[in-house]
């Protein structure tokens, strides 16, 4: 990366997309050799020869550093036969060399970019509207530019042509954003590197195993399923450490939620039995384990006496009652657990807290090792960590753009790609990762739309590999572990949200499961090249319409509601959040209570279990199309949080709610040819 990274292209108008106006010599990949991973290039902007351009080979960045930092870039206008200057942060354009500190005059706008942004009912704040105003008699540039760019934008850097898709993709990158934010400084994070991701994966896998071993050796139980992933989510709400995945700077260090999760499986893990015989076995095992535990731990005489007495009563009941019903067994088990649990908790509390504290300390040590490894690699290329870029002193309003990194990237090592049987295989050294071909094309499109430091796609395969490795590391090794944190709303619901409520942005997504090209995600370093705006809790929009389907972590959902209420109270511009969370009421979660009692709540309704669907959490992995969606086994609560201006623009009327409910209904599979229609 030769200079500061430029924010994403926006549909408000950009250079380099109109053949009649511009000609930028940018080579993008047209095909990739599947065996060697070498990229063949061709000019994807204009097949016609361009007029000579009296500029340097790197014309885009041929500017002083202070102008580059302010977002200015230099381009060539084929129509006018001379260079012009375009600001990616503010969408301003000038014929003359820009001067810092001087406000832009719309009259000098050579490309007609700073225009009325009435893009289909998208709200524009008053401050932004003044800078983008233009006589209403002129054409809407958003629609014109979007139409002009539609085919080129979808296929930037990709051998895929839109006409080759014989099915409708599960995303829509033609929808422009209506999310407005204040300018922000680039994040001070190192770009991803395959060696770093391999090292991080090794340490995280080791940490998972250490956590499992401690649970087995100290408490004689398996680590609760998915508890490590939930711990990562919960810790990242408060973590201030440098590693994007592992927590290393949390206060308090002890995670009470993980303590409770482990304690809930002591002395044995309880699952709902299917038959009476299973219920009988589980009751017997729980009683036996409770007695053994209280005798082997430090406990008061009273605790030992009460637990032993309840266990003996349970054994007597089992011997006397030969034909109890299924409900009788469950009732007896509930009674036994209620009587013994406080004393078992007291006996195991110190040991469990030691496990959780040890996991955190190991995580902190691993984060330090990853940081050292990262800068060992970057220092070899003479790239130093430096200091974070300062925040803009007078930040201006702009449409949201992808996360930018202040630390430049290096030329990444070769990653081999092979596509066979609609499965894309990416190989770095001996590590092979797979994804379905459709999602590989999706990554190419997102990369072309958002990456600004790699116009030739030299680092594309390596960055996709890093992204896949990061999410694989986070998910874990078990087949079903982690998929609940990547479940998404169906395309039908997302289309309805956009059409009816003006939603253009996902608050919780990833490049793998996003529907819009603008979204927030967990990992800004790997995901920013593919359009991520960073973590939602670090995202501060002033207007726009948003969809939020957070991972099912109580702490994260609670922090999400608090963040939304703060954003809604700080702006008078139209702002709307449509929140989807599990309708858990036994007992109700803190997030659910806060949502229902919020002063910004305009409407809520419930989607009953098995009457709505979610997209599979691992939809990017090779799997049958019929398995992409699954019916939800729990109810989902949908809550509209809107300020007054947001309610006036996107208010949930009964007709709109009905349309959204219909869109959420599971789609019946198509009948087979032999079935009656």
C-alpha cells in the first residue's frame, strides 16, 4: 500500500466508471490459473485505447502526503483531456489542485457528483444536504451512476459475468447505503497475513484444548458446548486489547457468565430425556454424582448432611417406585437439583473460578505472542507499528465507508486456488480451506467494491484465505460449533426490510453471510477489505435504517441495546433499528427487558417457533442448496427502535408488518416432477 487507504466507492458518483468521461489504466484479474494461483490480467475498465495521459505511472497517488491523508486522489478525465481531483471521503471533485482548509464550491464540481441525494427516499442530514444540494431540475445522479456502474461493479476483478448466473444470488450489492457517519481516522491495526493467521489458529486451538482439559481434570465434565465461543463474544464487549480475536485487556478479568455456564453442568450435564427410561438413568446419575462430589470437596457439615439426605431419599424413591411416569422422573430431578445445587455450587465455586481465570491469562499470553509474531513479519519488510492516526479535528458527515487501516500492507505470499465441482479450494503451504464457488464469487465482488490498495488483485487470494482461516479459528473444530453465531436472516426478509422499511445496512454480519455490501462485523482487519465498517459497538451513525440480528450472547445483546439507545438520543436525523433477538422468557434476558421498555420502541411482534427461518451459519461451506435455510426452533422477537424522524420516515404500519411476517414464513420446497401440483 503506497499511501493511506481510500474509503469505499459510493453510489453518489465516482471516477473511473464512465467510459465516456474517464479512462483509468487499472488492470484487474480476468482469470486465475487454478494450479499455480497466478493471475492473468486485462483492462476491465475500457477495452478501447485511451488517449495519452501526461501523468506519472501512479497517477492516483501522485499528490502530497497531506492531500492523500485528507482523502484526495488524482484521476484523468478522457472527456476533458486533463486531470482532475476527487476526494473519496467527501465525494468532492475539482479541476484545480485542492488546497487544505478551503471549503469546496459546488459550482466548480466538474463531474456533477455533489448533487441532491434523493436516492429513493434515503434521508440526508441537513448539514450534509447543504453540501450536496443542487437544482432539483437536474437528474438524480445516484440512479444514473448506479445504472451505469451496475454491470461493471458486480464483476470487478472477477471472471464471473452477471449473465452467467442462472439463479438469483443470496445478496444484493446494487443497494446503496443510507447510513451517514462522521469522518473517522483509519484503525491502527496490522493487515492480515497468512503466517500470522496460522500462528493465531495454533494458539487458539491449544487454548481450547487447555480449557477442555481443565474442565475434565478438575470437574470431571466436558467443557460446555460452544461456551468458549460465547466467552469470546462476551469478553470482546469490554476488551481493550490489540488482538482482534483473543481477549487480553478486560476489566474485570473474571467472566461470571462462563463461571455460571460451567457450574450449570456440575456435577453432570443435564439434557432433556426422550423417554422414561432415559429420565430414570439421568436422575440416578445426578444423585450419584452429587453424593460423590460433596464427599470429595471442602464443604460444611450442614452441606454434606443436606445433600446426602436428599440423595438417599432419591435412591429410596427409585427403589420403591417401579413404574413412575416420565413427568414423575423430571419432577423428582428438578426437586433434587433445587435442593443440592446451592451446596454443590459452594463446593465447586473456587475451582471453577480458577479455571476461568486461567483461561483468560492464557488468552492474554497468546495475544502477546501473536502481536510479537506479527511485527516480526512486518519489520522484515521495513514496516513499523508507528502511532495511530489522529481523529479529524472537524469531522464532516459522509455516507459510511469500509474500515481503513493506517498500517500499510506488504505483498502477501502466494495462495493457490482451484475450483472443481463448484467448490473453491485455497491452499497456503499445507493448510487447505474450502468454500462453495458462489461465495468465492461473492468475495471477488466485495473485494472489487471495497479494496483500495490492491487494484491488480495481487493480495486477493491471500486475504480470502486469511478471512476463512480467521472465522474457522473462531468457530472451532467441532462440526456444529460456532454456526449459531453466523446464522442470518433469509434473503426474502432482507429484501422486504429494504423495500418496506428502507433498510440498507446490517449491524451484525460478515463477508460470508452479508446481504448488503455495507455491514458491521467482528474483525475489521480481515473484513475491511471486503466492505466491513468494523464492530457495531464502535460504529456511530447519525442517520439511516438498520437491521440488527446480534449473535445470541446475553452481554453482547445487552450492550447492543444500550448502544442503539445512545445513538437514537444523540441525533435528530432519521434513525431506525429493526432488532431480531430470541424470545427467551424463562427467565427473560436483560436485553429483551430493555428492548420492551425502551422509550424508542415503536412496535414489536413475535415470530413463533417453526414459523420462520434462518440462513445456515455455515452457508459458505460446501452443502446442498436445500440445507441453506432451517426453521427456527425458538420464537424470535422483532422490535422497532426509532427516533421521531425515523418513525416518521420508516414507521411500522400494520400493512408493513404483515408484509414482513409473510416474507419470514418458511418457503415450501418445490414439488418433484412426479408429485401432483
